[in-house]
């Protein structure tokens, strides 16, 4: 099992740097909105299927869906801005669903953070393994 560090306001620095590198402008409101859009969730509060997915990630698979492990591009801009290829997504099975469903774990490779989304990338919660 992975024990990622807790992200704090350092994620805002990534948003600022990312915007500046592509020639954009950043206001305090923009940076704060990105940081505020990521919540947190205790590992114990995740659905059991998310525990299964995190265990598969930690062991390197095998994964049930061919899309598991693909690069997550963060097009929605909800997660802290990072270089392409930083984030990867994995399916969290949804009982009773005939499709992959909306639940995912998105991992950040460098600092090894794990995010959970139950609504197909609209909102994310950083998984807190310490509570």
C-alpha cells in the first residue's frame, strides 16, 4: 500500500507555474479555485472497490479494464497543474453497472498521491491514508 504525502497549498504553485509557462495569467482567485476544488477523504471512508483498486495499483495489476493505467490529462483542470504524463487513471468498479461507471482513482507519479472521484472527474478527493 502506498502512503502518499498530504498535499497542501503547494498544489497552487503548480497551477501558477503551469499558467505562466504557457503564457497565461494567474490571479489569486484562479489559483485558489484549483486548490479548493480538491477535497480530501479518509482511506477508511472510500468504498471497498476503491480499496481493491488501490491494492491493484500498489501491486502493479493485473487490471480489469484495458483503459486502466492510461495517462489522465486533467483537461478539467481540477487537479493541481502538472506536466503531461504525470497523472494516470484507474477504474473503481461500480456494483450493478454494465459499464466502467464514473468512479476512478487518479494517481500522481512523482509525489505518489492518489485522488478519488465518484463523479467522473467533476470533483476529486485526495486520499488520506493517515486517518
